[in-house]
């Protein structure tokens, strides 16, 4: 994420929009306070990826519902040695 001042945004709006088009999010601040964000549109491809990620998280959570504390700690430490 890129942060720019309002004055910088006014002077370079075309370049900032080019960056947004490439997928970057730009935060515009006034007097050091974030006031607005320029972000790429949330297209259907991104929406589907987010939906699949949420479904995956829900599946993981339901699978861990009956886990013991020791099992959860073992999963956390798996591969750390």
C-alpha cells in the first residue's frame, strides 16, 4: 500500500491511477491523517477467490472443533524443528 499527501495526489493523479490499475492501493492523507483510498475494483475473480478462502477457513475451523489443546499445540509447532 502506498501513502501520498493530498498535494502529491493532485500533482500526480494520472500516475497514481496507473498504479491502482496495476493492483496497488493508494492512501491519500491530508495533514498526516488518512482521508481516502484509491483501490482497484473488486472484480468477480477476486470475489470468488475470497469466497473460496472463507469456505476453506470454515472447513478448517469445523475440523478442529473436537481437537484437544495438545493437538492444537502440536499442529502449531509442526515443522518448526
